[in-house]
């Protein structure tokens, strides 16, 4: 009893919270601190998208993960990630209509194998996505459910970058609904091929991101520290 009171007072916790799954331990061991003084063209980015059974963070699960890497403001489609995650959850008709994935087609990797591949691919790169908060939350859920934890990588949202481009002093004042991926594709003349698939949306978002980086550089945003503001 006395020891428990001392632990509570001193905020000790003897439970072993750091016994992570191997995929996450490897990720932590190899993770490198970001050099924010680097020029943007020197930094490697991973642009990703996920498709899920729905939009409920508690009830729904990831069906697929697509990602491509950008460095020197160019994309090599051979350096990409495409994963279908096995899932037995019943989906709504609306979800199937959007991404086209149904239970009988989900013969991909186990959630554990998908996490191994994903964390290995991402490494220490900056992660980019469109309205990416939901994707990251779903990846965190999957990771935690399999013995991992949250991503340590810096995160960038192309919707926010587009609003920064239009209103550098107060980007949050602009309506997110006016900066959907479809609207940015129209604005920047990007052909939205394979829309609403993880691979397709990652590829499209990568093109939009490169265009945003070029435009932001014209406004003096040239270093990683400037991009992450």
C-alpha cells in the first residue's frame, strides 16, 4: 500500500508499456531525427492514402494502403507501396461502391504483415496526405491493436498547404470544403486517375503536393522548417 502511494505521488509506473511488437521496435530503432534545416528538395517524403470499411474510427478498419515516395521533387513509381489488408468486417454498400473492395477480394496481407511492410517503407520520411488526419488515426489504431504505437514522423496535409498558399497569414480561415482533392486536381490540371483507390489517390496527391511545393517555393518556402509551419 505504501509503495503504491509512493508510485502515485512520484508518477512511477512499473508496468512494461514498452514491450512492443517487432515491427514497431524495428521502426523505433531505425527512426532518425528530422533535419529541419535541409532544403525541401533534399528531403524524402512518403505520400499515402488508405481505403477503409467506413469513416468510423472505432468500428471501421483499413482495407488498403497506397504510398509513393518523393525526393528532389520527383516521384519514382517503382518506389511505392501497395497493400490490401485482410479484413472480415461487413462493409456498407456505399463503401464498396466507392473503393470497389469487397470481402471476397480481401486476400491480401495479414494486418501484422501489412504493418511490417508499412513501417519499413515509411521509415523516417515526412508523411504527406490529403485530409490525412483520418488516415493517420486509422493507422495508429491498426498499429496499437497489433502491439505497436503511433507514428513519430512529421505529417503534412495537402489541403492545409493549399490554404497556406492562398492565405499564408491565416490558412485556417479558409473553408476545407473548398480544398478537396478533386478541386485541387481541377485547379492544378491533374488527371484524377484511379480515384478512390489507395494507390490512385496516393499518386494523385503526390502530383498535387509537388505542384504545391513549387508554388510555395516561389513565396520563399524552401526549407523543411518553413514547410512544416
